[in-house]
C-alpha cells in the first residue's frame, strides 16, 4: 500500500464497548478542492472527520486511528443501528461532488482506495454487504459517493457486492420495502410509494443501478435487489 500521510484530527471519540467494526462507509468530500476538504476535516470547530481521506492523485491521509470513532456519517442508519459512526470505518474521496462539478474518480484514487480497503477488510469483520456509500445510510440527505463511483470495480477486487446476475420481476411496493429493509436500508413499511421510500429506492439505484436512479421500483431494480439479498452474509 502507498505510504500513509499522517494528518491527525481532534475530531474523534471512543468507540462503544462491545460493538464490532462491521461497516466500511465511502464518501466524497463535496468541496472545491482536496486542500479545503482536509482543512475542514482537521478543524476542531467543524466537528467532522473520517478515518482516511484519499486525494485524486492517490495520496492517502490518515486522520483518525481505526480504533477510534470518527465523525463522518451524521444522522444515519443501517440494519437497525443508528450509531453508524460507532461501528464503521469512514473514507473520504476527494471529489467536488454534485454541488461543485461532480466528476469520475480517477485511476490513482481508485487504485489507492482498493489497496486501503483490502487492508481494512483484513483487519475487521466487515461483510461484503456492509461496504456502503453515505447515500445508503442517509438516503434523504446524501448522494455520495454517487452514480459515477465504480462499485463494480470494487466488487471485482473483493470489496462489497455487485448484482452480476439479476432476473427482472415486478412486485408490490410493500414487498419492495420489506426487501430493502432486509438488505439493511431504513425504509417505511407503509405499502405506499411515499417520498421516503422513493428516496431509499433512489439511493439503492444510485449504488446498484446507476444508469437510472429515479426512485421507481421497476423490474430491473427489484431483480437486482433479489440478487443481492441472495448473497447476504
């Protein structure tokens, strides 16, 4: 792995006792430059951080020791847990995001991420189904790392899941809500395609069907969800 640039931040705390580190959470910085993002992540007044930040040239900054709780997920939930920070490793990828000119993640950055993530997975009991994006755990608030992120490449490297073989089918909204909850999403169980449900479906699509993320539970989306659930750890 490329050498780490030590850049400690004061923004961290203790992990909850007895809770495993079982989520790897990926973000984009969503700021105009890597320098601006790093300045914010180490600013005590900002009260935000991540364990690592990877610049577009592949430079990896270590901000928080993996044994500590970084402050990156905010209000979020996965598989019934609302303390995502307490059980996750957070990686920020330098990218201006949707507000400042969202673009593809360059090769040096992706290669560095794969190298770093493989090491993290070797150190922590993180199932493939719990390698997630910020939008997965906070679908009403977040879009990152977004539709241009290469999730299939990560899956080919043994990091996360990708629905390679999906059989499209239709299903009522209530069944789709139940399947999304089974996979881990926090989603209403109303039987109706309400605003919150559409946001969760769009987050799922942004990760697992990025060609279209309209929040509509179409046959392709449901097939991909089936394929992923079949591979749950």
